């Protein structure tokens, strides 16, 4: 079956969805240890969460990029995730989706969350035809994420390194078996209509 161009895929349960981020150890390690973000985590800055493990690996270079050495899996409530999507604005202007560029800019300024769809990645981190959701949280959304939505934070850096080792060894099937089980994430009909312009 062909994967739809715009589809949220994630590890999820009946009540939570898992997203990924990568931080410097001074942020990521205490966050995983305590299960919540430390005081050093800035609630007034935009933070980007990614439901795709492999897209996170692409972004952080398997946890090798500076200040992205600690990869964390953040389990958040589905209610919080739905709120963020509902209140998000597409990160770029899309003719036909927005009335005009000025209207989009006004919406973007007001929105506590923004969405961009980037090419999903395979095990070799090469782009795929379908897109991966990136969800940026700012202001109220970032505060809710850190203080209300977060259920657990797990350090998955060892997993990232192990998968990367398998890929480098050419053991792609073994690497694939280690990946988090990401499935299509259910959203109500029309819930993404304001976020699925062509990218």
C-alpha cells in the first residue's frame, strides 16, 4: 500500500503519543532522569517535536551533532497533541489554503503551534516520497507541553547508536527490527485540512 503524502505516523497508545527531540546532555539527561524538563529548558522558546524516530535521526545525525547528543522519547497525552494540531498554523504560505499571504502571516503570529511537513527518511536517512510531521510549539503550547502534556521522558540515545551501528554494518533488516513501532495516528476527518498544503 502506498503511504499517503500527508499522514501522521507515531508510536501511540490509547492515551499517549510518542515524539522525539534531541538536546545537549545538560538538558536531555536530567529530563530523562526526572521525567520532566529541567529549569534550564526554556519555556519561552519554540520547541520542535517529531513523531518520526528516523526523521529525528536525520535531524540530529544519530545523536552526533553538537547540542543534540542526547535523544529523548517524550510520551505526551493525545489530548495535548490534538490541541496543538488544532491550534497550529502551516509554517509556510499556501495559495488556496490561506486567503492571502497577509492573512497567513497574521495567523502564524497568533498561533501557539506551527506545522511543517518534511520528507520522511529511510534507514540510510535518504528522503522518501511521503512527508513527516514536524510540530513547533511556542508560548502557551510550549508551556503546556512541558508542564501538562508530558507523561514520560526516556533517553533513547543507546537505541539510536545501536540502530546506527546496524545500518553502518549493512544489517538493515536487523536495524529495522529495532525501530519503534510507528503506525498511522488516528485523527478525525478534516482535522488536518488546515495543515496539509503542498510542500
